[in-house]
C-alpha cells in the first residue's frame, strides 16, 4: 500500500477544511455583527407593549423600576421586564426567510407583538412575531415597517410565553430586614418576642436569652422575600379577610423599625392546603408557598443560641485560667505566638492552648437552667474554675468573655457552666475539663520544642 501519498492527501484535505471553516466562521460572525433586526441600547427603552395571544400588557419605566400600567396597575418584576427590553432592543436575525412575502399567514404573523418606545424617538418600533419554525424552533418575525420575514432566536420562547402574572413583582411585602429592631410572633401554641441589641438578637419573652442570629434573620428574610404564587385580592375587603381566615390567622408577626418610625404586621393562615398572607404595608392578599410555615413554627427553645461563648479561636489574644491553686495568664504576640505573662515561664505549648480554646469555642448547651435560680445549687456561687478570654479581630478592641465552671456530675459527664454575660446557666458535656492544666508547667512547651525555637 502507498501510505505516503494518502497521508499527504489527508493533510491537504484537513488544511482545506480548516481554512474553509475559518473563513465561513469569520464571515458568519461578521454577518451576525451587522445583521440585526434592532440594535439600540436597552437603557433607552422607556415603554413596552407586549401582545400575546390577544392579551396586551403595557410596561412603563420609572427610573430603575418598571410598572405594569395595563391591564392592571402593579409593580413589575424588574428582572423579567429588563430581559424583555434587552432581548428585543438587540434582536439578532438568524436568517432571512422571505424578502418579498406575498402571504404572512403562512408564517403565522402576527401571533404576538412587541412594541418598543425609545427615548428621543417619536416613532415606536414594532416586531411582529409568528409561529415557530418546525425545523429549528426559531420564530418567524418581521418589523412592522419592513417587508422581509426573518427568523429570530429560539431562546426567546420562554419569554414570549409569559403572561401578566409572570411579569408582576411577587415579593411585594419586601422590607430591609437588617433595619428591624424587634420581632413579635403570635400563634395558637407559640408566642415569643425578640429584640436586637447591637449585632445580637435576644429573646425577651417567654425567656430572656441570647437568640441565634441566623434563625431570627432567616425568619425576617423569609417574610421579606415572601413571593406570591397567586394574587387572590388586589384590594382586600373585610369579607375577603374573613374568607381567607386572615382575621384570626395561624400566625401574626409584628416587626418594628424604630429608625423609620414604622411597624409592619404580617398575617398568615393556612386553609384547605393553601397558605394565604397579607401585610399592613399592602392592600393585597397573596397565596404563597407553605415553606414559610416551617420558619414560623419554631419554638422559642429552637431559637436560643446554645453556644456558651461566641468567639473564634484564632481571634483570641489573651487567656486567663484560675482553678484551685493554679493561676496563669497567657497572651499572643504580634506574630501569633503564645507566651506566659503569669507565672513568668518560658515556652508556652501552643498546641495545648489552641486545643483548649477550640473545645471552649465548640461548647454547646444540652440544657438551660433559667432564672429564678440559686447559683449555689449548681456550684456557681463559688465556681471550681474561671476562664477569661479576650477575643476580637485585629482592628477591634478585644471583648472580654468570662466562663465559670460549677458542679460536675462525673457519672453522667455533665457540668454546669455560666457565661457572666447571661443570667441563665448552661448544662454541658464535661469532657472539655480534661483539657485544663493541673499546674502552669503543664502548658510549657517541651525541651525539644524550646531548643528548636532558640535555634530558629
């Protein structure tokens, strides 16, 4: 067999194919760059009229927002209307089908219509849209003032099928959740109140205790982002409020915004497997997803922060331990190395210190003991040990955290502890006590480590 000529011919074929592909791709790109049905900045679109299967929807730009002005008056979903403006103000022609069509009906034109009004232009631009091309799912279309019929991208399909509801803003109860300063929830079997202090949330009723920020914030976020799956009333009437059970709702939530001097009330009720909601900041009644109920039905105990102390090990700058006759103070230098302050010992064992701090950081309550209480009952009138931690980010003044250790039940391996910041007592796993040094020398680094440090 003569392989060499065959290989040469194959190489020539590949080169020719590559050249053909390159020039075809380049020419197609150049053609597509110019072959636009419309090419105008979408920011210049001020008004849109979208006709879809006999229904007309009209949008009007208001600054950065969009309004639906017909067939109803409502706020529009900015993302969806911007998409409509973007896609049709920069509309690419896939292919010209017919330069001089004698019959538009065979292309299904017009089944839909998009009319754009641009700032600075007196005349609007109308795009008449027909049926889908069965070969590649593109759409037949033409500009109203032009004769030629073209194909426009198939990616427009989902947009062209949208109805009024799809273009409406659905989170109409939205508020700035980080501005909320208090929350009250009332339900048949659950009632609680929470108040924000600085960055922390505290339960005030039925108990005064630190709450998990994330859980309170989750509730606020869920309410602020409550989305309509249907609008059941545009202007709620007393009869409708009763009909949907919102006069005696399953859940009533009151949120205070002192800076804005306003209060927002939510009323949420489930009836016949449908959840309805209304708010004091809107005249509408919505049908919403029932997932909101899982956020609202949490008991006060589920909202409590179970951490004994809120800090990160790597942020701790100073540590003091007092237990019996053992007393030591350690601090971290600018390079992140631990040193003894008291007693004046050389070489602190950083691994032991970090391990101890990690155990404290992870310490969580298995049970709470709330006031009124007798500290002597838990061995906390005269604690068996006390730990002080100074922690904070580099630019912050370190926060002082004091943890007191009370009575230990060695059989159940539980111990009572108290964070001096709170009135209540934590019952926790006692295994962290094994990390305590019996004497200051226990936290000295090994001679080998000291020699290595001196050598370094």
